[in-house]
């Protein structure tokens, strides 16, 4: 009977660890997706700024 209790506690500990890791991983993935979205916003802003640059005299546009 003691072996059943020991293995049950080990299984419960493993389950708690797995769920905790999954929650932590979900938060980290959410942070990464947020940063990727911000990177896309910044790329759009950079594109808008680069579109405003006019070449100097004597420079031909393709």
C-alpha cells in the first residue's frame, strides 16, 4: 500500500510540474509574439520614413 502512495505522490508532483511548465511556456510564447508584432510595426514605420527620403541632385531613380 505504501508503494501505491509513493508512486501516486510522484505522479502528482510530475503533473504539477508539467502544468506549471506549460503555463510558464505559454507566457513566454505570448511575450515573443508580442515582440514580433512590435517588430512588424517598427518595420512599417521604418518603411514610411525611408519612403520620405528624396535623393539628392544628380541621383537617378531606377
